[in-house]
């Protein structure tokens, strides 16, 4: 009798949690639909161009040389006609000082004092410097004091600098906008993720002279389909390159909490038992193929070895895996 009562209570609790999650998700979906509809998207009339563009991965899951650190996070150092941009600031999972970000920047000959701006794609732990930062809506470059020049920090949502790197101004950019000549924010695209809830992500587009648009993406929660649709709405130019994370952990991700393989069940709007799988990777490949880019560089921080393999098979010589320390010259 006791067992029946216990099972009945357990079932009722699970049912309630499930119903509550679904209700919350429905509310978030409405908000997402409204925000996408309200975003001002029109052809950018004077986007400008950049003539020289390089992307140097500072933080990612694989590395091209021995003296740098890796983690399941993202930070890319981008040089566009002399302007130095840091897209995201890594995960710093062990709360080190200097962080893997600072360690790798030093090894790769990059200095914070030369940065023109920091661009935060979205507020997830692997992009803002840790879980604590994600929870408190902050970003942190290291677990100790860091001197940042007084540069703008762009974010799709409200974000504060942590006590370790104070004094910078965070600018929230929702709508697509030209940040500098040839450097465009495609604008925030929100998504209702099943477990993570409301997630708003932004990506950078560089208009490279004579070649077209180079997209640099953090985690790709917006979905590559939405990113491509937005980019086509903003530019007449072809998409020349797609670089960064697309969250395709088919067959097993990079982050485990105890026995739980986290990435296939987060970063999707589906229920946890309907994990991200090879079909998602194949759908992303079809979307990328539709714009025929000359270069596809995929981040291993949130895509599995299997997804990397499928991308390599689909794009051949046009494909490369992002590795810390291996400069991508566009
Ligand atoms: Zn993310
Ligand atoms: Zn990520």
C-alpha cells in the first residue's frame, strides 16, 4: 500500500514538473516570436568593407600547438583591417588566474591593450568565463584582476563586467547594426531552449572586399537556418565563410555532469529524451550547402567528432576544424 502511495506521489510530482516546464516554454516561445517579429531587419545600405581579415582561435576544444590550453568554450581573436576584436571570453572552468584565455593570448602574441572591442555572442558559461558569471549576468576574463582598455563590449542582453575586469561599458545591441566599416552585428536572434529557457544570441558578419560575408558564430543556438536567413536579409553579397560553433553534439558532446552527457540535451527546443542527433547535423549541413560557402570552419567545443566527420565528408577541402592557435586567413 505504501509503495503504491509513493509511486502515485512520484508520478504526480513528475507530471507537475513536466506541465510547468511546458507552460514556461510556451510563454518563452511567445516572447521569442514577438521579439523576432519586432526586430528591424532591412538591407544594410552602407555596410562598408574590410580588406584583410583573420580569425585566431584563442579558446576552443582542440589545439594546433602544445603550449596552449583547451576547454569546451569559445574565444576568437579577430583582426579586421587592424581592428582587433575578441568574440567571447571562454569558460575558465577551473577558475584559474591567469585564465586559459589570458595564458593562450600571451602564447599567441595577443595583448588586451590592443583590443578595439569585445563582442559577447550570448550569456552561456562557455562564452562569458564561467557558470558563476552566467548566473549573475556578468563576463569575466580571468579569476583575478585584469586590466582592460576602455573599449566597448557588445552584448545581446544586459551584462555587467565582473569585479575582475571593471570599467568597461557594455552596449546592448538587439537590432542588426554596423559596428565599424565592414563589421556588422547581424542582431540578436532569440530561441526558446527546453532546459536553458530564453536564450538570445548574436553573431558577427564581416563584409570582405571581393569575397563576400564572413560569419563568425559563438554557439549557434539561433540555428544556422535563422542565421543564414538573417544574413541574406541584410546583405546582397554571397556568404563566403561560416566560422564558429553550431551546437551539433550528435553521438556525444564535450561536457559531462556526472554521468550525464549535457550538450545533446541542452541547446535544443526539444524535450531531453529527444536528444540532438545526426539528423540535426545533416539538416545543418544542408542549410550550409544552400549558400555554397568557400570555407566552413566548425568549432569542436559544442560539436561532436561525428558531426565534424560528417561536415568534412560534405565540404571536403572547404572544411576545417577550429583549433586553438591555428589562424584562419580569409
Ligand atoms: Zn551556448
Ligand atoms: Zn558554446
